[in-house]
C-alpha cells in the first residue's frame, strides 16, 4: 500500500488529464456531443456526456495505477446505492456544477476525494477554466498547482471582522428558509458562485470567507463535499453541519441533509449557532 504522498503524485497528472477531457466538452470539438439528460426526470439534476466521459477516465486511470485490491471507487455516475467496504474509498464527482457547465459560466469543477474510515484523507479539486488544481493530504496542508507546474501553499484569511465576511451562495439551490437565514446573519456581502469546488477554492484563495447551504427536496452528496472539505480544512477552515458536527462519507446515507456551513474558521461556531437559530425561527413562522 502506497502512502498518501505517493498516491497524490499518481492522482495529480490523472486530474490534469480529466480537466483536459472536460474542457474538450466545454469549449472544444466534443461540445457538439453535449446532449443533456436528467436524472429521475428532475430538471434540476442534469447529466451530460461530459460527466460520464470524465467519470470513466478517472476510474479507469486510477484503477490502472492503483488497482482494486486496496481501494474502492464511488463516482456520481456509477453509484449503486451501496456502501463500499474497502478501508480506502475514492469518492469522485466528475463534473460538479453541471448546470454552470451547461450555461457556460465557467464555474464548474472536478472533485476527487480519498476517504479512510468515513473521513477524507486526500482531496483534489480541479477548476479547469482557471487552469488550477487544488490538493491536500491529511496533516500536510493545502496547495494550488497551475498549468505551468508552479505550486503555492494556501491558507485562509482570518483578518476580517464578522460583519465584513463575504458569503458565497448558490445560484440554483436556493429556498425561502436559506434566504431568511442569509438575510439575518451579521455578514451581508453575498456573492453568487457555481460549483462547491469553486466556492471552496474562492475561500482558500482569500476571495471569500463563508459558504452556507440548506438542503431542500434534494441534498448534496458525498462526492459534492469530500474533496472540497479536506482542501478547506487543511488550509485552516472548517466545513460542518450547523450543529458543528463533522461530515462522514461512505456510510449508508449518501445524502448530506440539513444545513451545512463552510468557512475560514474564525467565526465558524458563531455562524453555525446563528444559522441554527434563524432556521428554527423561520420554521416557527412557517
């Protein structure tokens, strides 16, 4: 069994290759084949040929390099509704932000997380339109690599007061309850951004400070969060439920129901408490 740094060195070039495949569908020759379908007839859950092609690329290449004996593999596009029993499990989102990909906002990402005993120990997030890969291993910090091979260590900003924090919000996953919470928090600078991977990248790049979500008819899944969470936490931030509990992956429940909050860490507990309070207040009024 290779150590995490050795596994990372294998996964990084595979991630760049996946980014190239995805960009080929976004703006290259494969764009014409981008037929959009919908999972379970849900108009808010699109899937394209790009999702499937990148998923196949990642799994085939990781398996070719690392095999099946030591690792399990879960991708959004091949998930069968079952927990994988391996100690180490790859959890992959080949295209996070499919709606943004279709709408050509550029705010889409690839998430590749490695989980051990329900918690992430390695994570990569590729943001193809920025030509960047963010990566982290447990206990070793967070880094960003650009296409020219330059690598920089990243650390979240903790300089602002709570009132001056910039809060990232989703364009598509909104609700009256979430809007109520956002309207009541002490930080009122809001910015729309696509993929969760892009949001976490913005926080570790010190372009924003907080991301708040609340599940509705659907919820984020393991592959939406596993890799971004490690990249944020290794840069000094936190990504938890509103009650402060850490998220667990590759359990019997793939959905992450309820409220989730990602931040630079400085006011995390206060913001979680405030979000919980205002969610309860909204529910009392409804």
